[in-house]
C-alpha cells in the first residue's frame, strides 16, 4: 500500500496510496531535484534509495514513523542521475547511470560503488538518462541516453569485451554520418526480458525483440515527447500494453501487438506527464508530471472507451512536433557537446579562482562537473571494440 515520491522541493513523501494519505515526509539530503526513489526489495520497506539532478545516489533507513537519522550518500555521478534499477535477485544491490556516461553497481553492504563502464560512441561519452535490469537475468541491463542507440550490457562480461551485447536502433534513425537529433529518454524491459521498449525525444516509441539479433520493431505514435526527459513503460501482468505520458498532459495506452491507441486520458494540468509506474501485480498505475501531486489510476469504467477527440489531439501533437523541427537551428550535435564542455570547464575555472581568492582548498571532488578529458578506463577501449553490430530494425 506504500508509494514513495520525490520532487523539486528535495523532500521524499511516503504515501498510503489506497487511503490517499501522506504518512510522513523527510528531507532527501539531495541539493537539487529528486528524480527517482525506490524501496529496496525484501527488506520490509525499511530502505529507500534515491537519485537526483545533483548526481548523488543516497539511501534512507526508515521506520513505521519516519526517517531514522539522516540519509547517507552512496555514490555521486559527475552529472545528473536520472534512474535507479533494482536487481530482482538481491535486496542490497542495484544499478545507476548518469549524464557523466558512467554506469555504477552499488551494494548497500559495501563502502564504495563499483564502476562498471563508461558508455561511449565513436570515442565520445554518451550522457545516460535511463537504466533497467532484465527481470529474468539481473546481470543484464539496458541503458538509453543522448544518442539513438539502446544498448544491452552484461555486467559479467564488462572486463572481457566492454559488456555490450547488442545495440538497438530504428533503421531510419541511422543517417549517413551516423548521427540523429533523436535520443533515447527511456528504455525498459518487458516482464520476461524478451522485449525492450524505448522512447525517443520528439520521435516515437519503438519495441525491439531482445531474443535475437534478427529483430523486427513495432512503433507507437500519437503522443509528444519533447519538454522533459520522459518515461515509457509496459502495463499488464504479461506486458500486454505500452504506456507513455505526453507533453499535451495526457497518458496514452497502446495495444502492444496492434500498435493502436486503445485508451488515453488527461492526467496533468501542468501540461506534461513524465513518470508512469505500474503496480507490480495489480492493474494500478501511478503517474506524475509538472503538477505537485501524484495520481493513481485503475480500470473502473463500466463501458468501453470511445476515444472521442483522440484524432484531433494526435494531429495537434504531430503539428507541434513538425513546427519545432522546422524552427530548430541546424546545430551539429558534436559541436553542441563541445560547447557544453567548454562552458563547464570555464565555470570550473571560475569556481577555482573564487575558492583560491577566499583561501579555500581546491578540492575537485566538490565540483560536480564533467572532467575535461575522458577517463583512462581499461573498459572504454574494450567497449568500442566489442559487439558493434547495430540491430537496424525495420518498422512492421
């Protein structure tokens, strides 16, 4: 009956969602927007982990009445950390990724996290927004971020070949120079790990077969994913449906096989639905967006949905997407990445000068920015030489 939510106010609230009551709240210990929080499994809802824009990954020990002591920092990315993925076979271990392109394995019983690898493409770091472990094989996980590829890793094979098993990408996104403006905002496994669903920034949603390299791809259209780093998910005990929020404030529900919208509903007055989390067993869905509340949905209607107004809404989303594309300046993605690095290095230098002027110690660990050069990881070169064949899937 418990639901945990974090927000821009840096607090985490524990809810009894069935009674629509807030049980208690506490300060997360983060210094910027809390992006995700999760109860650790098999521990009686006594431990909750969280990640945030400040790059930190923290753990809170809870009792029935609230927080015990203060939260503790487990790790810190040099860039925002958007997602946490629990391992289905462990009550202590989970994965995180960040905009520093680093993937971490964290064990609550250990003092330090294990750095698995740095995600790169053509020797360039790929900022990561999403990570999710295979429910049937928790050593395997998928990541998505600021390029067009959804990557499948195996934690057991990181030292051998960089750990990359597969790279999924819709065929039309593979331009001549290998770059596209679309990037993966979220990638999630189905209930049995045989499929991976991906959502692309101001593009569509695609489903890939994870069982073979000779894959086909299904495509889900009608929503809009532009304003924020938006999630996507499966819904149903056997992943029968695909769900996503939209910039128009609605939640869209597609039938997985027919690829048709079978339901949609208004879910956010602020205009954007970011997060959708299904209950693990019951037909219940929690959503959040720009509004300050969490909404819980369940199928209670006595009649079938008529989908009145859907066609008009889809046309509006499509038109706004096209208008934004026409207005976008033609900026090379590599050049944009270079400019961002330059700005961050300049800001870091200014902070150092200010600290020296105050007589403070120059401690790099306190500056949460990207390094100006790539880490000398043994795994980085391995990943580039690993299984680089891309699953170029044709829409069905």
